[in-house]
């Protein structure tokens, strides 16, 4: 998606060769108009797939998923990274390593919100090593839900996550695929 690529070129900051900071428009301060354009693109790409829920993971994917959900007219379910008092009863659970934070997170979704009748679109801000997306796929599998595919804002195509997820037979639609990046340069696929 040209608009997202241009925004990454203009406002993205590469740190340490493998960290792309897009916090000025994507995952700290959020450009809702850009999110709406992204949502329209995913709605076009996944038209006719019967998506009835969007599933994302806490925290950066939530804003993008909510705006995308408006385009589909469906609710958003987000996997929480810790059990809270307001999640009562049975949950689906998976452990997910975090590229950004390091360490493992226990990720949960209440069984009330996912089930065999669901056809999910997974949405996330980044796809690098694929751990978060694999965790969402595992939650969907536990629930018996079908996965229509994954909508990713930014894929670091030089890291193994995209290939691993596609090898599982999952359709991945990344709006910006980065071939390489370093100090002062970002090259898109």
C-alpha cells in the first residue's frame, strides 16, 4: 500500500538495524485516517471471505483492528497478555515470545468470544518472527474457529515470520513488506 510505505519512509526510524520505530503514526500515536485506508484495503483484499470477527493481540494491534473492523462491520476480539479480574470462566491460552519486549507472555481469550462458528481475520501491526501471529493461530485452533487470513500493517520480509506463517497455509496480506533496512534506508519488496 503506497500510502503506508510513503509514511514509513517519511516518519519511520530504523534503530539497531532491525527495529523500525513507527510510533509517531502506527503504534503509539495513531493516524486514524491512515488506519481507515488500511482497513479499506483489507476489506477489499478479504471481500467474500465471510469474516465475522477480527482477532488481534494486545496492545499495538487493537487500534488498527478496531478501525479495520468498521470496514467489515464485525466485532474485534483481542487476546490479552495477562489474566485480569474481568475475564471470568474458561479461556483459551497460549504462551507467546515477544520480539519487542523480550520474554514470554501468557496470552488469553475468553471462550465466550471465540468458537467453531467464527471465521476470523487476524490483524497485527508487525510481522517479524511470527510468534504473535502463531499464537493467534493457536488460539483460533483451540476455539475450532476458521481463519480467513492475516492482515499485517508492516512485514519485515527479511525475517522468517512471513514464510513460516505462509507455510502453514495461511493467507497473509501485508500492506508494507520491507525487504531490507538499516541506518538511513528502507527498501520495500
